[in-house]
């Protein structure tokens, strides 16, 4: 039986920091208002000349170094993103060229904040099927470019960044179980409906979110899919060493931990310093905890996240 394991992790955050105080100079808000409702204190903003593939490249190189492999061993690249460099080709193909490797499949996955989960499960399936041996899986976003900076309901939430893992074939389980879900009936409460037609942008090009509706749906969906994933894997909640959630809102994270009966000391939280980086948030948080020594080899880790669509998922793994 072929399994897949995480061989290395990497991440990248742009150097420009946008604090709540600075943001309050641009829109009617305050540090207290933002922190009390979201838990966010600052976020990173990509430079004007930085594209999603540039952020992804930095994260990829860090993950490759962490895994201790030659980049030419990578035979699959999957990038989860909602903010690609261009309509096409994919960020994955652009990244492949920047890495100087060629030939293996490379493609993007679009499931917004759940994108990394979808990409990781896809890469796991490739490896288990014998179609790849070492996969580079990345979540990378420049979400700040689709924000209306006059809308305080959304512009305070998001940031830019990239996180990556190298997933490799193994004879012992790494990824133990996963569940993905989606429900298009909720498409209208979180979206960016614009499209390109006739050389022009048609429709609203900014991110729209019905915050209360998203919160209500997310809390229940995340708790349900996390519990189902553990139950189907035959793993008790008490056996989970670390929860690595999508970094959307501190209250959602706390609610999920409560449903799983996990103390916040066993939950990886990067939200205050990074904001919501969509598909990048889970791999960013994972890499942070691996590098600071909290997540150790052999520990049981549960990843979970939800994004527009709605699309959501959970992955149980042994790191």
C-alpha cells in the first residue's frame, strides 16, 4: 500500500505590514473594533510588483529545503489560489517554470479558503494511485487586490501570503483520512462575482461577504466535518495533538476547538499577525508551528477549513 506523508513545509509573507491603526486612517474603524470582532491585529500586503506566483515561489523553495530533496524530484505541482497571476496559464505552470523544472503535471485548484484542503487531498490521491512520488502543494493568495478598501466589513479581514508542503510517497501512513464537501446553494453569501468579457470587467470586482451568514454556516459545517473525519478514521478527539484551522475569525476557531473538546493551547493560531490569507492560511499556520517546534514528528494533526462556494474539508494526518 502506498501512502503519502508531509516531507517538509514552507511559507512566505510579504514584508509590508498593515496594522489596524494604519487601516483606521483609511476607513472608519478602529483597532478595538477589529480585534473584538475578528481577533486580527495586522496583516501582510504584497508589493505592487509581487504576483501570486512570486509568493508561491518563496514558499516552495522553503518547503523544498525543509524536505531536503532536489527540486527535480517533484513530479506534481498543485497550487490552490483564488487570485492567480492571470486568467491562464495557471499559477502552477508559472511556478514550475520559475523553479526550473518541467514535464510533470501542474495545475491550480480553486476552492477559495478551502483550496489547500482540496489541493492536498488531490495530491494524496495522485500519490496513492502511483501517479506521483513527490508533490509540491501550495496555497497562495494576494486577496488584498480584490478588496474594496472603503468597505470595513471586508477590508479589515484579509491579507496576502503563501504556504507550501512537499508530499511524498511512503510505506507508512501520513495522511490518514480526509473529507471534502461543497454546497453551491450558499454561493451568494461569499463571492466575487466579476468576470472578464469583451475586454472589460463585468460585475462587481470586489469580495462580498454576508458576515453573520458565513459565521453561522461555518461554525456548524466545520464542527460536523471534523467530527466525521475523526469518527471514520477511528480516532478519538483526545488523540488529536494539534488542530490547524483556517484562520478566518478567532470566534470561529474557538467554537471549532470547543466542539472538538480541544483547549486553545492545542490550536495553532496565526490570525492576529496574518489575517485571513484564504487558501494560504492553513499551510502558513502549519509551517509556523513546525518551525517553532510545537508540531513534532509522529504527532496527530487535524487540518480543517471552509471557503466560498461553500466548500469545506478536514484532513487527519500523522506529521
